C-alpha cells in the first residue's frame, strides 16, 4: 500500500524527505464546489471525502544546524495534512461521540480553544456535518481568528479573564453558557477526553511504516493527547522507546508554577487528564527565545519549520541526537509556519518581546520538577504527576 518512497536532498543535504502516501491519494477527484465555498455552517450530512485527505504525512530527516552540531533527527510533518496534527484528534473525538450517540447528526460542536484544535474541529465539522463554535480569548492571533471564521466556525471571544482562574476558566464559563443555550450541543473537552489520545493511532501506524525503529520520541505536551497516544502505540512495536516531553516555561503540566506564557500550543495552566505521566522518561521546558531561534534556523536551512511547539521539539530532538550519538530520535512537527508570520518570524514582534537574544545551547539540569522555577530551557529526569503528588 505504501508504495511511494522518494528521497529529496535540500541545499547542503539538510533534509531528506520520505514520502509515503497511498497511491490512491494522487488520484482523488477534484474537491466538490461546496468544499471551496466559504461556509458559514458545515454542509448538511458532511463532506466525508475530506477524511481521505487526513494524515499520511511525510517524515523529514532534519540535520539543520542548531547553535550546536548534532546528528539529525526524524520529524513527522503534520502541517502537510489539512488542519494539522490536531485534525486527527478532532475527527476521532467527533466520530467516537457520534458512535456513542452523544453527538447527533448535524448537532453543534462547542470547544474552548485559541489554537490548532480549532482548525482541526473546523475540518472535522465540515467532514462530518457539524457547525462548530469556538470560545477563544481576546489575545487570539488575528490571523488565527480570520482563519477560523473563513473555515465557517463561529468564534466567541471572551474579553475578561476570570478573577481567579484566568483566561482558561473564563473560556470554560462561556462554554458552559453556550452548552446550556444550544440544545444537543457537544463539548469534545480535548484535555480530558480519551478519544483525543486514541486519535493518534494512525499517526503511530504511519511512523512504524516509515521508520525501521526509533529509540527516542520527543513530543510537545499541551493536552497530552499525541504524546500519550503515540507512546502507547509505538511501544507495542518498539518496546525500548523512550518518551521525552517538551513543555513551555510557565506551564503547570509537569509541576511548575503557572506564569504568563507567550508560547501557544504546548503548555497549559491546568493538569490535563490526558497527560500520561508514567509514560515519560524526562521533561524539558523551553522558553520562547529558544523556540524562536530554532524555528528561524529550521526555516533558513531545512525549509521545514513551524510554530512554538515545532521550535521547542526541534531543539530538544537535536540536542538528544548530539548528546547520545547513534540514538535514533523522532519527533512530530504539529503545524507549519504560516500562523506565526506575525510573531515568531516577525522581527518587530520578536524585538518587542526580547526574543532575539542569544538562545542557550544546552538545558539547565534540575533534580526535581519543584526544585526551582524554570525561566529558560531546563531538563528534569524525574517526572511526577502534580495531582497525584498533591493528593
Ligand atoms: C500547535 C500545537 N502543538 C502542540 C500541541 C500539543 O499537543 P497535545 O495537545 O497533543 O499535547 C498543540 C495542542 O493544542 C498544538 O496546538
């Protein structure tokens, strides 16, 4: 089935791309006119042919120079699938809810997200025939808001943080008001819904087909969905696989105190139940300076690049390949660069936020997640579930 295998070399041999797509995908019929129109609601009955476009993304070998030399790593390029990586989770959550009868045909889907899941739900909503309402906060990127509206979702903007629970709580409060107002509306609840985790089974299967074996999997962690799903599936094929989690400074997921965060996608201010703490061998916290530096380096010399989480995982994957020669490292680039043209790739934005400072080439090693409050790239080989610790 996976009949195409093509190797391309970038300038200076920076990238080898293994394309592994089903032959049939090259012969898809042209999209129907309904797909091209700017939709205000999902098409009645859905556009299930869209589902055939999901996944089957290529893997690139990346050895673009970081501030240190390294031996390269493999990266799954999820931005080459419509809706990016999170469309897999979105489709899985909606399909499972439909099977259980929790989501009736044509019913509205409501979720709190300012990020990639919104695009994924826009995709899943059109494919399966559900209008989508997204609760976002005031600080959502302008381009993201435009994109979500163009894809036919209704964007509900929350303009005041909750006095105690911040933006996340304010969004949840609005979400519950909407669920009360919209009969039959369904909330996927990506942070705690196990169907988010199982949505990555196909991604794992693709990796097993594309790579002989990997020793280390490096994953960004937001809801915990893809790290948990991939580790579980891949270890059935590669039992010795180590899992390295990548969070952002200021995120609570791995036991650090909450602080304002510039980086989006990875990190959280809550403790998502989808994070499989026992699956992780170590965690790294990355700061925005390091992520910007990595994204820009990748763009300049490897062509494949992306947003905050891509910069973060690339840094860590490259560093592990440097420190442990001979170890085969694989990571996932969840989305591409286009949403970040006004931030990561914008000199004025980066200068205004102090993101063009020299980025550290090595992490600080900390003995315990609670030992110090991290403010730059740090690494800890003890991984704890903060909820279990507090209990
Ligand atoms: C761009 C991006 N990267 C990484 C992640 C983290 O993935 P997960 O939620 O599977 O932990 C997210 C989650 O929303 C994301 O939007």
